[in-house]
C-alpha cells in the first residue's frame, strides 16, 4: 500500500528523526488510519484524550516543564478518561531531566494489611474484576505530588485546577467512554454512587452527551485545599473505608482497606533499568512492574539478530521477536514481583551475558516453548509462573517532552475499565481493582499485606546522544509490554519514524505459541510461514484493540524539534507547542 503524502512540517520532523536512524524507511504495510502526529520546538504531549492533551499543552505553553505537564495531564485524564485512570488508581513513570538524569517512580497500589495469600481463591464479585475486595491503596495522587515536589515547578493546587474545572463544567463524552460505560454497565449498576455518575437513567451516556462530575470536582478542590492528606488518612479515606464496611447482603461484597492502610502509603523513587540497544540507551521502569525487565531482556536477546536484514514484517523478524518474547515472558512469570517482598534476579535477567545464553536456544525454523532461567544464587529456583487474570484491561499513557528536552513517560491505571466500578458515596472517583493483578498462592506474585501487585506497565525512554528520541508507553493489560518493545525495534532496526512506528503492525506471544497478530498487514506468504513455524495465529485484523500506544521523541541535533503521535487504535490526543512563547 502506498503511503499518503506527508505535510511539510511532518516531513521535516520525519527527516529529522529518520536521518539519524540506521536503515531505510520501513517496508511493512501502513494501516488506513496512519496519521502524522504533531511537532513543535516548545514541547509536545501525547495522550489518548484531546481534553487532557489540551491541559498538558497549556502547561507547556506557559513555560512549565515535562513533569508539570505530565502531572496536570494525568489529573485531567482522571476526569476526561475516568474509565482508565484517576486518583483512585496507580502507575509508573520514567523521567529524564534536560541534563540527562533518569529516575523511575513507582506509584503502584498496595495491598491492605488484612489481605491473605488466598483472599482471591474463592468465588465472589472479584472474579469479574469488580467490587470492594479488589481495591488496593491508590498511589496516583501521592505519586504525582511527589513528582511535582521533586522535579516540578507547579504547585499541586495549580496542577489539579484544570482537572477540577473539567469535572465541574463537564465535557462531551467521547465514543470510547460511551462504549466503556456500555461494556461495564452491569457492574457499574451494582453501586449507586457509580451508577449516578456514569449511567444516565440506567443506560450509558451517548457520544456527545455532556458529563458533569460534581462529586469529583468537590474532592479535587478538597485536595487543593488540604493537600494529599485528604486522601492518605483524611476525609476521603474515611469515606472510602465507611463504604468498604457497608452491609451489602445481595453481593456479600466487603473490602479490606483501613484508614491506616491509606496513611501508610508511600510512592517510591527507584533506579530505572537500563540497557543499550544498538548504541542507544534504553531506560525503563523496574519492579513492581514487569514491563522494563521483560522488554530489556527481549532487546538484549534480539541485539544478536540482524533484524534489519530480515526486514520489517518478515516471517523471520516476527519469529525472532516472538521467540525472544517467550523467553523473557517465562522469566517474568516465574520471578517478577514487588522487590520489597521477593528476591529476584533482575541484574542477571537484564544482562547481556544472560541474553547471549538464552539466544542460543532460539531456532528460527521452529516455534518453541521456554523454561525460566535458573540462577546459581539469590532467587535461585524458578518458581511456578504467576498468570495474569486478563489480557485486555484499561489504563492510559502520557508521553511529554518539554522545551528544554526534559522527558516524561507515565502510565496510569485503575486496572480494568472503570476499575472495581466502586465509587464511595460523595467522593466522585473510581477505585481501582488492581489487587486482581496478584497471582495465586505459592507464586512470587502472591498477595501479601503491603505488597504491590505485579504490573505490565512499561514507560520507556530511549536516548541517542543527548536526545530522548523515543518516549513511549502503552495501555492494554499484559499486552502493554510489547507496545514500547516494538516501538524501539521499529524505530531503531527498521528505521521507522514515530508516526510509522505507532501505526505499525503489532504481534504478541506470551509463551504458548498463540501469536496474536494484526494479520491484514502481512502477506499471506508471511502468515503461512508463521503457521508452518508452529504458531497458532489469533488474527486481530488491521488494528487490534491493544496495546494502545503514545509516542514522543526529540530529534537529535540543533533543531530542537519534538514530535508526538497518538495511537489510532484509540482516541488521538497529541498536541504540540509550535515555538517557544514567553511565559505568561
Ligand atoms: N493492571 C494492569 C497492569 O498494571 C494494567 C491495566 C490493564 O490495562 O489491564 O499491568
């Protein structure tokens, strides 16, 4: 298929980005929803909500830095994309300052003190990702406040103001939100405060309806006045805990959280995981997410294959990537968990030596299954793999670059669409169902009081020279990991521009030779070759629903031109500040 002619501005951006990458322009088939993204020299923001992107752009245009813009955008997403994130949820961030320092922030939810290894073993609402038992202590508010304190210039009050205004004034419901309401209407209807906020006479809002969230506006204003203690031990925690204990004879649904659990919550700054990939620096988030380890292990294995010579969209390249994925996935399942509770061989798993050993197991003519690695010391014995409960999920990602080259990749979640579907009466924000990300008893990822459930979230920053050339992240449950991984490969190995990479075909094999693949991008010959190699293809057409990715990147060199591009698999919310304006 021929590519559409790009506009002049994008051509400049594409050249600026493409010319420093090796290889020719990619040969894979471009999708019908291909679009060019936006570019500017005074900052860009990529989201999957136009309303939230406007908030981020306004912060950048006033001279705010990447942290300011990312935090204000995350708060706005909690209002304008409430099915995916909010102050009732958690997530992970990777930040790179303009002078090149990289930090990772873990604001994952934590388990209540009363949780047990078998809390989720029996039947109950939690089996449908719903209800009070699934709720972990939320981390987003504490995490965003900590990011502002440490690296921002905005006050928490100012960062919350646009979100409070959208909640108070309302916004037009996008098709995506209306669809999510319809998909979870039955669970939303179980809880009167949630039904009152997200159903209209018991039915989903139609696209274009005005959604006003007065309780949410009130809670955001309370936090503006009282600070984060309003949630972490204060009035909002008390309202949530009251609701956890309320009798519900029809569902027998009760939660475990206490005010003490809220008061004990701490976001954690961690050292980002790092590898080099074909001369670039790749930074990613460490556990409690599995995203960084799994991606880096894959990239280290793949560095030993000449993917460029194999070609984008070739059966050989898809096979090499999928075999590497299954190896990394076996290690993820066996070892990855909250590091405060479980020793795990992260340094070995992300090492080049280990990658070389595992690479030798790959036979490009035969799809195989792989055991986790066994290590001589520490977390020596491979554990039973912890499985994920779901493949789809919700979540949303924000990528930001500011006028000075500061970069943020931040992914926030309430787990499933609409999380637990619980809103404590009067509070106006959805509570996560993140505790369903724990695995069964006996696994590294079993539930323990105070522990963070293992995530797949994978915020990623790739640096070439001094420029964050790729700032990536995705939504979509355990499919998240392959989003940024493919973006790294597509840009570096296959020479794609950011708009090409976000559009490019996705595939994912989590260990069983079931290869989920956007099949109509591939020739029948390639699909036949993959079947002959031993994969069972799960075909998702031209664009599957997940992973949904947001990319940004700064061209190296003096142009200072940044590009942002949103995934056409979802709502596109990317905006740029074209040129530096004096701060107002
Ligand atoms: N809870 C998932 C995770 O942290 C992400 C939510 C989803 O998209 O399913 O990995």
